[in-house]
C-alpha cells in the first residue's frame, strides 16, 4: 500500500513534469524559429535594398533580365558582362563578414553554390506583371506573384520607371547552411535542457516523496501494532507540518488508549474487590451457620441482609454509572424549586450531623429560578456530595449547602466542609471510578468509590458541569451547575 502510494505520487509528478517540460520546450523552440525567421526576413530586406541598385544597373546595361540568375546568385563575384558592371562593391557588403564560407578578400566564397540559402534567404525577382523571372533557389521560376505580395518587395527602378520587384523570403530552417544549423542547434539545446530538468525533477521528487511516505509507513506499522494490543507504540515527531501534526495526533490517541485501558483494568479489579467483600461475608456467615459455629438467629440473618443490601446497592450504582456514561440514562425532567429540592435532600442527614457533632447549614439566595431536572437524580447528587462531606468532616466542623443564581439561566449548588481537604495531586482524579485519595481507607469508612463518579455523570446528563476546590487542611468545596 505504501509502495503504491509512492508510485502514485511519483507517477503524477512525472506526468506533470513531462507535460510542463514538453510544453515549455515546444514553446521555446517555436518562439526561437519564429524570432529567427523574422530576423532573417529583416536581413533579407536589407540585402534586397542593397542589391536593387546593382540589378537596376544590370537591366539598364542589358535592356532585359536575360542571364540575371548569375548576378542574383553571386552579386559580389566577377563581372557579369565582362566589364565589371555586375560586380557589387565590397564596401557595400562589409556586413557579410563573419559568415561561414567567406573568402580571403572579405567576400562570400565562390565555392558556395547558393550563399543565400546558406543565410536562410531566398530572393525572387519578378517583372512588372508579377512573373518570377529569377529565383535564387530555382524553385518558383515562371510562377506569378499576387499584387499584394508585390507591394512587400523592393522595387527596381531605371530612371523613374519600375522594371521589376525583388522579394526576399525565408528559405526555411530545414535547409543546410549556417541558418539551419543555428536553429537546429538551439532546438537540440532546448530539448536537452528539458530532458536534464526532467531527470533532476525526478530525482528530487523521489527524495521528497520518500520523506513524505516514510512517516506514513511508520504510522501504519505503529497503528497495526496498536490494533494487535501493543499500546506502547509512539511516533517520533521531527516536523511541524501536516505529517508532524498527524504524528502528534497519533501519539495523543495512543496515550488516550493506554490510559483508558489502564482505567478499564483498574475498574475491573475495583469492581471485583467491591463485590468480593460482601460476597465473602455472606459466604462465610452461611458456612459458619451450616457448620453450627454461628446460630441461625435473627441477628445473624439481619447481618446477611445488610450485606445483601450493600451488594444490591453497589450493583445498582454500577448500572446507573454505566447508563449515564453511555448516554442511555433516561431523565424525567420537571420544573422544580431548587431550594425545596435541596431542603428535602438534606433532611435525612440532620440526625447523622448531630451524632457526629457537625454543624449543617443551608444557604439559599432569594432570587432562585425554577430548574427543569430529574428530581430523583439531582437528589442523589446532593446526597452523595453531602454524605462525602460529612464523612470527612471532624467533630466541631461545619458543612454548608448553598444555592445561588450564577447567570440568568444557570443555578450553582455548592457543598463545602471544613475537613482535612484533598491534596493537589489527587484533585484531578476525585471523579474517577473507584478512586480513593487514601489508598488504605476501607470500604466501610471510605465508601464504594463511585459516588463522585455518579455525581459527575448525572450533572453532565442535565447539561451542567461539576468541579472541586480544596486547600488542605482548610476543607473542600464541591460544586455543580444546573441550567434553569
């Protein structure tokens, strides 16, 4: 799969490079041919303008164009007429120096059968009717040129009378000679440069895509190991790009999975411990009764009943917590006076507070709105918090339950005590299942360990939030909000 991803990326990249490079090379080659052709046309017109007076002299001497092909093909050579009238002045053609095939006298070498073709130029000499009477390439002699094309040529005048027209045209870049060699060389260099650029892009793309695919491969391998149960897998993060963000998210996921797995194992162990204690008591007492060690008296049967009730309550709490965490707990919401609900929830604890010599106070604001809650569930929340506060408040201490309006649409209920408080290291975990700050505390003195977890789930099921604040040894405050 990873190799397939690398091939897909490289394939797409290579196609893009080839298409882009091909288009660029084609446009450069085409532009070179076009510009060079324009350059040749401009030079051809300059040559035609310089050759026109010589042709005019030739016509003036001859009276016709017979034999003009020799002069047209070699205007700087020897005399066409035997008296030198057909030879061009060397000074007029100094611009030719530097071209291939030049002779020692600065003129074009006579060994070149067609010097105009070598320069990429064709010269067409047409008479006044537009008939081509001479062609430096000997291709179109005898053909007729349109009047529109004649206007682009250089007129040949004898006196004030036009006796012909000289038209320079491009000979094409596929002919032999310096012009064709130049364009061919440019085209070859352009295509070679395009090929080298494609090769370099391919190498650099391979390195780049390997750097992209390699972390993905590591992520895939780590994910497969996590799926097999190895939750210790982590990905080293060495970048801040999208791949680095993916590695960070993967590590966070792995940490979360490891934490939840640890919590799951701890929960199973805690549930087994909490269930084992009452079951052990029940089993031990029943075996003692069967062996005659304990009498089958109402007192002993009452002990078994209490343990059974404790076991039943624990199972019910676990079921309630499971339903709340899975979002399947049904709430019977009704509009309720929160002050009356709190007062009713606190009533059973007045006797316990008196016996423990703890002062129990209720503080209600005067502007409390009604709230829409499941009265049984919120009563359970208040009683769980109150039971926890009384358990940890020493004699002579105080427990205060207060209700006040936090915002126009929210009520805050707090339960504060003056007990020993909770250490900062334990605060983040007090709402976890079966968590006890004092690891040595027994179930009898410390509760089952799921009361605060139930509080958190029930409050959040109502759309509120729960928190805890503590400053040992000044006491602890638990609070929660309810939407009004």
